[in-house]
């Protein structure tokens, strides 16, 4: 089985378990992830998310709010209340 097939065969439960392991730095049984395990698990989490999750739910998504040039009607919502 190649890497792409492995990612496609992952279930949402496996994705959640890998994501939790990366976040906590340990497996569900309490054993610490090695740096290599953490790297591979993170790569799998990102790859699976790219294929199966909407952009806003993926690892690393940043909500940039208003786009540059958008007007803001409420002055209280301007960055740092600049006027």
C-alpha cells in the first residue's frame, strides 16, 4: 500500500486519534510519540484533512476576517480601535 492509499483508507476515527496524539504528544495508551512518529502523524492528519474537510476545519486554517480593502461600518471593530 502506498502513502496515498493509506491516507484514503483512514477513517474519521483514525484521523481524530492521530490528531489527538499530535496535539498531546502521546498515544491514547499514554506512550510518548517519537519525533518521527509525530512528524508522520502530522503529515497524515494534514493530508487527510485536505481531502475530507472543508477549508475552515483543516489544520492550520487562519480566519483572516475582513479582506484588505473591505470597509467596516462599525468603528469599534477597526483594529485596535484606530480612527
